[in-house]
């Protein structure tokens, strides 16, 4: 069974920072791309950042580019999202996700992801 467990969410002020962590088990982590998604009330789930299996090629969507950084530690089966300069519009439930297949070339696309964590709430006040 694949298990993804997020932690690190909470309440922050605008301009503040949070660091999200995701611990993975039950998958071939070293050969699987990982991503962070978020979903605000009434909105669709969107890809925020992703990183391929080596950690050398991180990707962030335009709305968070320069503020959020994704990274992974394959020795610890963990992926992280460092969030800086937070804005109220960043408020959402944030989900850790893994692609359904190893070495999936579609890792920048939501359709590639097949395993999901339970989510962690991030709330940014103005």
C-alpha cells in the first residue's frame, strides 16, 4: 500500500513562511516523481510544484514561482515544500502526491499522479 503523510501546515500571516513535509512509504520512491497540489474551497485541485525522481529538475507553477521551492531527500523517502512570502490567496488544503508510474515523463501534469496524501490545511491571514 502507498501512504503519503503531510505535515507542517497551519496559520501564517501574509509575508510569512511555512515548510510542508511529506513522508512516503509503499512505493519505489527513488524512481517516482513527486508533486504538491492545493485545493481551495469551490476550486479545482491544481499543481503547485513537482520534482522528478533525482531532484535535479524542480518545477513550480507561475503563481508561486520565486516564492515556493520543492525538494526531495531520497534517502529519507521525503519531499518538502518551502513556502515564503505567503499571500492570502495561498490559503488551501495542500496535498502531497506521487505519480502512478515510475519514470513518468508527464510529471509536470496532474494526469500522471495516482497516489495522494490526506492533505494539510494552510491558512494565510492578511
